[in-house]
């Protein structure tokens, strides 16, 4: 390949960002990284923003800052309207982008399984704005509780229902339980918050179902020690904003339902139906090329790849996305040298989740462990994954302050400004 070819990457999540980083200053490729936001968000710590432990800026990284020294990477902040595969260009509100290679790494969004009531009334937590919205809601609930004297209304207000017992749900439930124990008695000495109840609902028999049996049992034990009511083998059938209806026929009165029960792939117009499988994911081969489309690749949560070791596809986790991006970068370099392409094979380096202070579970390929050591391991790994030194220090300082005094200084309700009427065209 003698001329410089253009790679358009749609989505600056873990996969898109890693691919662009691996191609920095590559002599044969010009890279356009397109995203709706001008920052990369570190999703594993989103729950700490929602529970006022970290500022949003601590887990957000401006894309232009990341690529300041890259001569071949261009950032464009816009949404993709449609892709024209026949003529090889991406249509956006700010113009069309032609490509030689197209990479789809747009990730997933919250899946309400077609239930419009859940979509309208439950709180999701997939993005920074959603985490801020949830933080505002949680903190405002505590304020509203001060002015609610009727027992039934107060209990409805103080019932927090978290749907989904995966890492997000487990970590969020633990964080809320620690707020109840350590922060609310100090912030609200004139109010008894002992009636605050946290329900964690999980459809399978165990929390953290993809992890080891030991981690499943310990995670539930830790949650129950913190006062969380863990309800397994239970699905939410409906929610009208006040009453949660379960598949068992039981109901829970709650004004605060947090949805962490499932995801579905983000959609872009233009893809043939034959490329799409369950969960709205794109079918790819072992080089992450989308089935039936040339020079079009999908990475991370949006990609569905069957291998002998993973006949039902890979888990939608950051480690899969990062490894797929690194291999694609290598294969693109191999194309230049006319070398054979490598097949993707996932290397599982382990999984982990934290439930609270000195309470975590870690699964490594050959063994698992829980407790204090697991908690320190969780903190170390997540700090290492943070992009900038400044953000590492900010997060570490917040964690240390919280560790020693069981408190934080970030409980600020930030309400959106009312939209002004536009009088002139922008």
C-alpha cells in the first residue's frame, strides 16, 4: 500500500479509543475518530459518580487532549445519521466522511426489553449525563424525605430498587448501603434514615452470575451484611413510577428504580439485516470484519463473534474491546506489509467487582479470592486503567479521604438550566 488510506472510527469507547491510540502516527493511515461527545468516559466507575464519590471530570477524558501529539488522528464531534456502504462514506450533520476502512465501536445502550413504562420511569446509568441525573435524584430524595411525614409516602420514597445483579448493580447497591450507614446520619441528624431500604433484584439464581461460585456467594453475603435485600430468580414485569410489579406477583412501592438489567447495541442506519443478530449486535469474523461487508469492522460490545472457546459470543466487557482493538491495529499494519492476518482469540485475564469498603471479589484464570486483598486489587487495577496521571491522583485522593473518614465532599445537586428560547439562528 503506497498511498495513505483513511480509517473512520465511529465511537470513542474503550475499543475506538484504543484503536486510534495504537494507530497514532502510523505512516500509512489517516484516522478520523467520530463521537457524539468530546470525551471518553470510564464506565466501570460510573456508579461512583452516581453516588457522589467521584466528580464526573475524574472519569472523563477530553479526546483532543488524548490526541494532542498525534499527527494523523482527527476528532469530529457529531452523530452518525447513516452509512452508505456502496459508496463508502459516513453521513453526519456536519458533512460526509469517505473511508477506506470503517470501524464501528459504538457500544451499547440500556435495554428495557420493550417495556415503555420502565423506559419512562426507571433511571439508567450508561453515560455521564445519566450518572449525574441519578446522583441528583438520589440526593434530592434525601432532601424530600425531610418534608415527608406520611409513613406510606415516606417508605415509597426511601425504597431504592436496583434491577440487575451484575457488577453495576452490585457495586451501586453496596455504595448506597454505605451512604446509609456512614453519611446520612451525619448529613441529616434530624432525620431517621433507618427506614431506607435497598432492594437488588436479579433474574438468575445468583448475583454476579458470570463469575465463580465463591464470588457469587461472597458478593451476596457482603451485600446482606450491608443491609441490602437481595432477591434472586425474580424479574420486573412493570413499573408505573410508584409500584414495581414482579413476576412472582409481589409488588414494591418505590419512587427510585435504577435499571442495570441489560444492554442492547446502539443502532446506525444502513446495515443490512443479515449483519445483525440478537442484542442488536453486528456479526463479525475472527478479524472483526462485519459479515458481508468489505473493509468494515466492529469492535467491543457491538461486535458478535463466535469462536470455538466462545460459541455464544464474548462477554460485553472492556477487556474484550481492548484486545479486539489492539489486534485490529496489528492486522491493519500487517495489511500494509502483505502479511497474513491474525485471528482474534480472547485471553481472559479475570474479572472483579467491589461491594464496599474492604469488600470485593476477584476471579483470576486459575483461582479467585475475596475480601480486603481483593478490594485493594480492584482499586489498583482500576487506577492503572485510568488514562491520565492527573485523574489517577484525583481518584486516589478521593478514595483515601473516603477510606479514612467514610465521607466525601461531592454531594452537590446540579440541576439543569432551563432552555432559553432561541431568537436568532445559530
